């Protein structure tokens, strides 16, 4: 038998280090060739590391959340034959120590008490180990709960991702939420006191790793390096929404139903033809602004892991239904963790929307190195004056941020007003 050491591979694109997001194996597992060993994250996408050999896992080179340079030891596998290294007794002892000790860059997990570590009276049967009350679910695992239970958790400030359900299929009940709250908050109030006003003492440390760490770094970098300014304008989308409804009645069954987003995408494509300096990326280190003829439109998408921006390539060449289908496909790929690196890079401008939670005004952060982002606020019916008469109209605000180093305030205002013109007169979307 021999030892095969797998090192962190060079993933390309100048990547010098990656974050170890999750292990798909553990020491003692038997693996086959091409089996996924670990998920690692670059600044652009999550990548699976396959095994080039078959054998038994001896030691892991780091804990989830560790930042590892290219070429660092990732995993050791016992294989038939000589392997890739000659194992001396001293090297074997060092490998075993590495397997037991988390890397310095990652805080060690809290100690867990197992039945084996607790003395058990003779003749008694140890209770099975219970999952930690604060242990998050596995990647891609969604908590199952009724709307009432979800509302209870929301009111208590509890993330269901950390609550283990006791019902069939792991479904979370009210009792599970109450039990979690009790463990988190400490002693319960005295009988007769209203639990809503009980003092809370619990604390919870949640490591910022994986996609959340990447989001934090990119947002911090964008705010530090880009002098943002935000321009807000209200738009009357009554006619636009009426057009959407008519199109859905006529074509919805055969082409699919439309939201406002594909219409907004088309309006943005047309407005950018008049303002090419906004469909651009700015390399501030080289001092070069690159303007694009193609519109590669980033669509900010919320996932369980955090915000991702899949890209609709060549939005200028798509009709409404093609745009809608591509947005739906990319959103599903992002939410299930299947989006490729190519689907998450190369955007020239981004749209962000919180849907019904969009609020009145937002101040979106630019997706660096782009120079603009268009934020869509929620649509509401409001009384407006039209022709001296009060009329109910569907109104929506656009909150758009720009890089003031390369976009002047006047150009930003003209761009948004042009966009507004297309949205308020939707027939213009189809006139070339």
C-alpha cells in the first residue's frame, strides 16, 4: 500500500488561493476515481475537486472555511501500489496531527460531547447522539415548515436553517422552534410572566465563510474603491403593466408568462444604445474604461447562501420571452448551486430588485468593475393627477447608482430619464 497526496490544483484565471467550502468525504471513507472530494470557491464560482485515484481517505488538509493556496496539501489517500510519496514514521505522525488540528485560519468548532465520552451505568443503553441545536443543514438542504411556524420563527428572530425538525421528513414544528428558542435564550421566565418580555441571554457565533465571505469582501471593496452616487426617479408603469397582462393573455399558454423584468431589460438595452459610457467596465488600476456594444446583463439573485449575479449574455439579441426564459434558467442554476463560472461572470451592467419588498428607495452597490446598477423598487397603486383629474396609477421607483469617476451626474440623469421614457411609453420598445 502507498500514500497518494492530492494538492490544491491550479484552477486557472490567475487564482492563487481558494476557500475550502465543504468536504464531501471524511477520513476512513473509500473513494473511487473521479469521485468529488471537496468543494472550493474562487472569487467567481464554486468548483468541485475530483479524486484522480481510488483508495481510502487517511487525512484531510484543512477544515471547511480555510483559505488554501494553490499547491497546498488537500487530502491524503491510501492507494494500491507505491503512491505519490514515501511515508516515513515521522511524516505519518505529522499527517495524523494535521488531520486532528484545524488550520490556524479557521476557529475550531465547539467541543461536542458524545455518548462514548460520558460514563454510562452498567447495563444502561447510551442515548443516540443528537444533532447540535446550532448545526446548520447540509448544503442545498431546505428547512420544511408550515407558514405558521415560519412566522413564529420570524417573530422570534430565529433562522429555521439552524432548527432541527422532529416530525416526519425533518419537518419543523412549533415545539421545535420553542425548544430551540429555550436553548438559545437560557432560563425561561417565571410562571405567570409574559414570555414575549423575557430577558434573552443567548449568543450565537456564525462563521462568515463560503459565498457569504466572498459577498462581504466584494461589497467592501466596491464601496471603498467606487465613489457611488444614487439617482432616484419615479416611473408610471400603468401602461407597461397593462401591456404585460395583454401579452400574457394572448401568448402566455404557448410562450410562458411574463413579469415586468423582461420589459425592463428591453428598455435598458435601448437606453444603453444612447449612453454607451454606462454599459461599461472600469479598470481603475490601469485607468481604462471599456465600453461594450453587447449588453451582458447581470441579474442580482438571492440564494440560500447569499446574493449571486448570474449573467444574461447578449440581452440585446433576445426578445421578451427569450429573456424571461434565460432569467428563470439562470436563477434556478444559481439557487441550486449549479451555475457555472461563465454564467456568473462578464456582466456589463446589473439589475437588482427586491420584488414586493423593494421599498420606496434603495441605494444599490455597484457590481465592480461595472459603472452602474439599476435598482427596481416595488410597484404600488397611487393617486396621481392626470389632465387635472385624480386617477389611480401604477407607480414604481428606480434607484440607480453610478460610478462618479467615469459617469457625470448629468449623463446619469439623462440615462434614467430615457429609461423612464421607454417604460412609460412601452410601444417604443418595439419601434426601431
